C-alpha cells in the first residue's frame, strides 16, 4: 500500500530539514575561517595532530601572510594549509552538495528507521544503534582519509581538507550512504530469532542474458549522454565523478523498476515521480541562487560564471540531474509507489 499523503509530506519535510541542518554544520566551519586559512600548528600535539592523529591543531592566518611565507625560498618553516573557506560546505554548488545528504537522510529515516509509518518499537533501539555506528564509521574513516591526504601533501600550498574532489561535505555524506547500504545489506537493522535456510539456486530462473543485455544498453546510453554533456560543458571536465553517479543511477534504476522495458512500463508511477521530482527540483535551486546570491545551483550559475568564466556556468548540470533522479527514485520507493500499478501475476515454474 502506498504511503498516505500526510506521511509523504512529513517524510519529505523531515529529510529536507535534516539535510539542510547537516550541511549547515559544514557551512559553519567555512564561516569560522572567513577570509583566512586554517593552518596546521605543528608546535602542538604530535607534529600538529591529536585524537590518534586524526584531528589537527589549527590556527587562522591571513592568506597574504601564508602566501608570502610559502613563496619565500629563504623561509625555513612553511605553513601547512589545512583548509580555506569553501572547502567544507560548497556553497558555490549548493544544489549538488545538498543532494547527497538528502539521499543519505532519506535512506536513514525511511529505509532504516521506517519513518514515519513503519517504525517498529521493538527494533527501534537496534536501528538507532545502527545509525550511531554508521555516523561514527563515516566520521572516523573520512578523518583518516584526510590525515592520509595531509601526509601525502608535499606542496605547502595544497589544501588537504578538500579530499572529496570538490568539498569535504560530499565525502562525509557519501560515506553515510555507503555505510547505510552496507549495514542494511548485512541485516544489522533487523533481527531474526531463527536463521533462515539459504535459497536453492537450482530452482532459480535467472534470465541472466536479458538482465545483462539491458544493463549494457543503459550503460551505453548514459555513456553517450555523459560524453555529450562534457563536450557541451554541461558536466565537470573530469568526467569520472559525473559518470560514476550515472552508473549508480543505472544500478538503482534496475533494482527499483526491473531490468527490462516490460517491467518499466508497469511501473509508470515511480518513474513519473522520479522525472517530475527532478524537473521540479532544478528550477527551485535556480531560483534559490537568484534569491540568495551565495547558494549556487550548479547550472546557469552567476557564481560559477564569476569564478570560472561564462563557458563553465553549467558544469554542474550533469551532477544535478543524476543526483536528483536518484533521490526521487529512492523517494518513490520510500513512499511505496515504485511498484507496478496493477498486481503482476506470478506463477510457479
């Protein structure tokens, strides 16, 4: 049964509030730096690090001072730059950076906790504990990666908080999604008193050829699409990031809606929610950038135009489309409207 409209709106509002608050924490880190650098204070702790070497002792130093010292060949001690404003939240591409925590909190609330209408009081403590472990793993793993980046940064002008390729918030929220999927696959949020018997693969009807054929058709389609987007400067010049998200989209699409058109045509509601939601979301971020002047949409963006030139004003469009297609596809599953509009007859073979 599909979710009631009131619960649909409650879930959507809760996810938006949680994602906005989470990204606000990273925005606060950027605001703390202002127009200065965070540099590692090597006189403190273990060469500037504490908390088992995962957290840095940092000082705020004016950028012109850091640049003057680091560019002076006679200076014996160079500043090690940890971060500058913009490395954490990514306000210039706010639409992209907000999309990842939206997906993360949708998975956490709807698929792990069962919010709002499938919360099991018996399993709730176990699921809250699972979320606590997910949060701890996401933070510790990413701090570890950031420390590795610090150790490998030989250029004193390198900014080592920017490990995600764009902004650190993407790294932490992506890890939240990854660990949520991992623990869900392991069955950690659930409990069974008895171990179930393993399925007998001799009775499977795999349809492997059809699955692989359509998977490669979809992968070929998104490959052509990504090439076209890159050629027309509608995607990041380094296509690997954008392309990886499109590949994830293909995998999730086949899991949600089936692996061939004969299943897709019976799941029109979910596909319609995915497409309509994405078409609705893009203008929202377009208007948000015009209203705030600081929170970039990632496409048709005056912020990107000013920073990278008019030819790069739309380089975030590919990620915006793929991220929000994934979000609304997951949302359709969360509200139980990704299935067939009519019951598919099943038979035994």
